[in-house]
């Protein structure tokens, strides 16, 4: 509308001037002016709109906190929508209970990786050099990404207090489950022959099936994370 008002104001002096010269040239001038304005408006309104993908917003992920990636790809931001959940398993190189669960961690990664669940192993060793952490992960054959959390920032973020402790977070990084992998360890030094409740597997099965996680918190038996 602003363009039209300015165009009309500019056309009036030419129209009155043409009338004084003869009157018959006024109509072609008006037609040219209107054609110019319409073509200008058409060019403005025909500009392509940004595609939905170009309008997608990025946001920092939970793993963009102060951690040190040691193995595998660690996303620093997500482009919405991201349908995958994350499982963070907190470990310690010198924790015997963490070592005991090494084979089960590999089984979990292999079982749920194809089901839109990403696994990350978070080492909470403060004084160990990264090379030793890499060697520990290699010795257990861990294939999923490995992260060193030297200042316990990620552990504090999700509330992990011991190793091995698991945290399941949704695509929006909301905490869905935190606690033990299973209940084979009853207390420090007390171990069942086999687990009765496979808590992490149950939580992941419920998540994959689209159901609410029925037991979102369990108590972890393991080595304390020194805060």
C-alpha cells in the first residue's frame, strides 16, 4: 500500500503536465506507471519462502556440557526434531563393579542401538590421563562413544552418584530414568548369582514401545562419584 501511494503521488505531476501539452499522452503514462508498480509488487510477493529445513533451530545438547570426547562422535547440537533417546552410563576405570558390567553394557548397546537409542559411556575418573581411559574402553571392546567427565559436570546434571549408573534422557534431554543397570548387586560385597530385575532394559523396552517408564528411579550399588 505504501508503494502505491508513493507511485500515485509521483504520477500526478506528470499527468497534469501532459494535459497542458495536449491531454492525449496522459493515459500511456498512467498505464506505464501502474505496470511498473504492479511488476514491482509481484517481484516482492513472489520471493520463495524458506524451506522448513532451513528454519529448523539448533540447540545445544546435554553432551555439549564440559566433557572431553575420547572415542566416537559426540553431537554438540541437535536439529529438531531428533527422535533418538540417549543412554548415559557412568563408569570408572578403577571400579570393579563397573568392570563387571562391561559385557552387559556391550549387549545393551547392540540390542538397543538399532531401536533409536544412542549409548554414551561417561568416565568419571578425575586423575587418570585420557590414554588410560581409552585403553580401558578398548580392553572391554566398547564400540559406543566414550566421554571423559573430569569435573563431574555431566554427572551433576543428571544426578548420577555412583558407577556404574545409567541415565536415560529423551530427545529433548528430559531425564526419563536414572539408576542401576540391574539388581545383581544387593550391596557392596553382596552379589546375587543372577539379576532378578533388569531395570535399564525394562525402562528402554517401555520407552521404545511408547509407554511411560514405570520405575523411573532405582538405587545404584557401586563406587561413589566424588563430587
